[in-house]
C-alpha cells in the first residue's frame, strides 16, 4: 500500500512540468484528496508538498472561483495547520490565500481569518517581507475587508444578536459558515481590525516600512460601517441600556484598535456604560478573563491612547484576585505601562491610583516568584531583578528606603553559595552603574555590592568554558566597571575600598585576558581593552603581544557579507584601532587589518541601517582615530589609507544618499526630540572631522570633496532647537521675546566650534603662504562658520560673542578685501554684542570666561574683560561698529589706555616692562596702524 507522503511527493513532481491532458475533474479529485489528509500525518515535508500541489495544480484557480464549498474546505485545511513560526510555511499560506481569494462568496469568518493571516507581522528581521510584498498583501486585506463591510446591514437596519453570547472562538465562527451578518460576526470583524492596525503599527516600529505611524490606518467607510453596526445593537441604542458580557468585550476590542476613530468611539462607550454598570459584575465564559485581556490590549496602545485606557482600566486589572491569575511576564509588561502613565500624566488622582496599582503588581510578582521557585535564593533573585528593572522608572522604588531594600535583596542574592543566573549578573551590573551615576545610594553600600558582584564575576570566570549567556553578563559587568573606574581615577584615592575594588577589577581583567574560551569579537575586545586601558595595562609591555593578537583576530573576524554585520561593528573596529595606538601595537599589519574590517563594516547598506545615535558614536571614534594617526601620515601608507577611510565614511554619513531608514519626523511633521539631539551632535562631529582634515592634512590627498558634504551637514543641523520647524523660525523672527539664550548650544560653540576654528585664523596671520595655498578651502570653512553663527545669532550667550570677536578681529586683514557681506555682518554683530555687554558691566566681570577657565581660576573676584591689547584689536575694526554710542564707548576705552601710555612715557625709568605695559604698547601700535590705514571716524 502506497503511503500518503509518497502520493503527495509523486503529485508534486508531476506538477513541476506542464500537464496538458490534466482535466478540471482531475484537479477536483486531487484537491478533495488534500482536504482529507489528517493532521497526524502532516509533517513539514508533507505540509509543503500540500501547499505546492494547491499552488501548481492546473485549473485550481478556476475551481476556487466557481466552487465556494471546495475553496472553503481547502483554506480551512491549511488554517488548522500546526506548524508555527515557520517562514516558508507562512509564505506558502499567504500564496494559497491569494489563490483562494478569487472566490467572492466565501463565509465572512473565513474572509476575516484570511485577513488576520495576511496581516501577521513577522518578528524575525531576517525573514520579514519586502515592502513590495507588504503593499501587495495590504491591497488584498483591503479587498477582503471591503467584501465583509458590504455584508453589514445598511443604514436603518439592525444587526441581530444571533446568540446569547456573541464572543466565539475562531473554530466556532467557522462552524457558523455563511450565515447572515450578526453580532458574532461584528465582534470578529472588530477583533480583526484591531489585529490589522496593531500589525501595521508594528511594521513602522520595527522599520519594516519607511513611513511614520498613521493614527488612522483604516479607510473611512470601514470605520463608519463598524460604528453604524455597533450603534444598531440593543445595548448601544440607549445610554442606560444594560450591556451584556459580549458588549464589554466588543468595547474593549474597539479601545484596543490603533485607529484613533475606533479607539475614541470605544472609549466613549466604555465611559458611558461604566458610569452605570460594573464590567466585573458580569459573568463571562469560563475560559475568558476580561482584566487579562485588557492588560494584553494595553500593551499595543501608544501615547495618550495608552494613558486614557489605563485611567479606565487600572482598577480592574490590578485587583489581587486578577493579579494572582496573571502570568508574571504579563504583570511585568503591565507594570511597564503603569510607569509610562506615571511619567507622562500629572493628574494627582490618577497618579495615586497608578502607584497603588503598581505596588499591588509588585506584591503579586513577589508572591508568584516565591510560590513558583524551588529555592529561596532563586525567588529572591527574580524579585530583585524586577525591582532593579523598575527602580529607575517606578517612583515608589526610587525613594531611599526602597532602594536600600533593593540593595539588601541584591546583596543576599550575590552572597549566597548557590549559582545565580547570568541575567542577574548582567542586570546587577546595569543597576549598579545607574546608581553610581545618579548618586542615590551611599558609597559604603555601593562599594559592598560592587565587591560582591566582582567576586561573582570571578567565579563565573573560573569556569573552563564561557557560553554566550555568561559572556554577555561579563561584558555588561565590564562596561559597568569601566564607568566606575572613570569615577575612581580622577580622585587618586588611597582609600581601602577603592584599592580593594581596583585589585578586584585588575584580577577580572587578567582572567578574561587569558581565558582560553574567550571569543575575540570586535565588541568583546573593544570593551576589554578600554577597561584594561583604565587599569594602566598600556604601560606594561608583557601584555603587548597578546593585545596585538586579540586585535588582529577580532578585526579579521568581521565577515565580508553585509547580511552578517550589525550596525555597531564599525564603532567597535574604530575603538579597537584606537586601543592599538594606545597599547603601542600599531603597525602596518594592524593598520591593514583595520582598513579591511572597516571597509566591510561601513558598507553603504550597513550605514543605512545605522541610527543617528550609532553614526555619532562611529564618527566620534573616527575623529579620535584620525587625530592619533595624523602623526604617522608622513611615514605610513596604511595610516594614510585608514585616515582617508575615516574621511570617506564621515562624508558618506553626511550625504543624502545613505539616510537612516527610520523616519525623522513625527506624524505632525515635527522632528523627534531624540533625532534632533543626535543630528546636532552629528553636526558637531562633522565640524571636528572637517577641521582636523584641514589642520592635519593627509599628504597628497585632495580632501575638498569630503569636506563639502561635512560642512554642509554641520551648517544645516547645528542649530538651536527653536529653529527646528519653520513655524517656530517664523515666530522667532517676528517676536523678539522668544529669543532666549540656548546655554547648551553656546557651550557647544565655545568647546567645539571656536577652538578648532581659531587655529585656522592664526594660520592666516602667522603663515600666509600655507593659508593661501588652500585659500578656496579655507574661505569655505570661514563662510560655513559665519553661516552657523549668523543662523543661531539670537540664541548665543555674551561669552560666545566675546570669543567670536577675539577670533574674527583679524579676519579683515587676512582676507584683504575679499571679505563677504555675511562675514562682515558676523564681525559687526560680534563687536556690537561684546561692546554692549562690556559697557553694561563696566569692563569688569567673569561672564567672558568659559566653564573650563572658571574651574581653573582660584580667585573669585571680577577681572578686567577687555585688556589693552583686545581694545586695540577692536579699534582696528571700529569702522564696522554702526552704533554711535558703542563707537564712543570704544574710543573712551582706547583713550583711557593711551593716557596711561603717555603718563608711563613721561615717567619712564630703566625698570623692565610689565605684561600690562606691553599690552598697552601693542594697543598703541594697533591704533597707529589703524589710523595710518586711513580709517576716519565721524560722530
């Protein structure tokens, strides 16, 4: 007797070639045979052969179109398939749905189930659909929904209740077949619409499609038909009509929809009914738990919709009885939603309810872990993991008493002799790092927990083999220890606790460094070497050979296939190359390995996958590496090649060709705040790289083509936050009241823009030949700096304008008649703002000092702001001061200095000239040069 798998294999092979003699009757027999195959005989191979037969069977499409019963049976045959999360099976299922969907008379539940299958979002990025396939599936989903909507009773007609309880399972719905559109079909339709909207929103979140989230993804006529159908039900015709159990389910599905119109409609119905009736007093089916369903719906909601739903549901979802039946994983997710609402809503009444609900969830989680764990330590570990995860988000866990309790639980878990999960080590390291940064716990407690954590890490390192979970935990611990080392290093403390910690950190570094199962990937080696650098391993030559081997192995481990490289690899490769310089192991072989690795890791396809935050980290490391390599440009070919790669990657990141895939705007057209910060940071880094390429050029390498895109990017994105939208820009132009100093932007200009721009201006004074050799490039840089300053002129502090004036005071003499109106305007503005600020304080104060200089000053009293030398510099540009009062003030300052010079000349002795006297003499010289130049001031 021939087996079923063998028959399917033969038929599959038969359909691989054309069958001209195959009749529709034969096709009907084959398809009928398929629907009779029991589930017990269906393995992966049998299932795929069944799919292939349906998809390649001659006349199948015609039979499906004309034979509703056959089409229904075939699609139901595959809908009961047991194979889950199999990409190949899912794709075949979608193709069968497309084939069967030619029939226009299928039952309503079947259309809705087909819609769910087509809308299901694949979570694995490696098997996700292409945008073209998603568009095709969405078109078919819209068509299937259209067919269902046409079956809803028209205006004036009512939808029948049909059954006493209208919330049926899919199996029960399919058993109903092609009956009239009744309440069960309406609930099933609303449930399907929720599924569709959630799936489409997940695509935007995962970056599967290049679009922003659409708050109204459903067609208007679909929404109108659903609302009309709901309002025709007896429970919703009158406000005081008592709702049945399935009515509460229907409302909750409406609120779970990510279409704002259906969500608002469901919210209105819930408030209307909840004022008069209690949803928890209604009896549902035995297998249905309303609060748990509500918690599940809450997870997919966004923004204000989530907060509004929590307001209505929090008391229902967080009763002790409900929480005792809720899985711990769902309770953790619910606590995340509660913390989200606490962070984004200021209503005191709601806040109190949320805190009470959150505390009940924490108590329920503690009870669940204690009842399900086999040991006290295991339960304690799970409890402390929960508390650590939410300590930075849930306010009740942020108070000192609760933090102390969390640390005590963590201490008990780490002190135990039992083995703890790697997840506890990883999360403990993150938690300790956060606590150290926020300084919310006393140093003694933090130090005690740190020592226990380091000893626990050493125990893990004693194992002969480190699996992936152990490695991830150790890497997280090293990252935390690195942050702590940065805090310990500046203090140079000889305290016993710090010495003990350093010794433990050192022991961990040595054990990892020589661990034979260590897999030298770019991430692991970059983190390890940064950690070792802070422990002064760079000065010990015994580690040099091993460091070089690890760096080369890690660089060579970068795959050459784009699909196997993640978006962080380039950053780690730059980090390792920097460490090679600092560990003194940089040679031609290491440089070549870094060059090859970076060529693969910075492919344009990978750059597109990088967010702006990832690009910032990569460019920041690249800028530091370029500075380190600049000393070797004249002697090393590989160093020049790697430096050129840094410029090329930075220029690519700045170009429009490789924009990140995620959308840069909110749905209302405004930039996302995080993206704006990242773009501005990226603009600063572009300026840094461009200036280093100018001041530390690669020999015989034209860099202008790289600089153009970098400088344009800096000019476009290095702006005050107020200027991020055209509406705000217009408002700022019309209303001077909105011109407020942007302190952060001012610090950026003082720390980044001007320090790197100043050497270029100095070069124009000290080495005119070198300056004019690249005059076009230098002129473009000067013009870019002026445009950045001009664009942000309304938001800069007086300190910035003071330093701009000092830097630009020689601009007129450098450019020698080639100064542009823009450059002249910035110079005039700097002179005007500086003189105005100096006049206001009587030329004494500390506002002109940068934060760095203020921290170095010992004296606290005010000092003279404009020295005689700087007054002379400003007088050389006095013709550009267009305010008569400020001109007069400048001349009065100059006159005071000249009078002092005259008195000193009268009382001249043989004593040596002081610095102040030298400054006045320079002022006199500059004044004479200005007057000889022919500048005449009229008042």
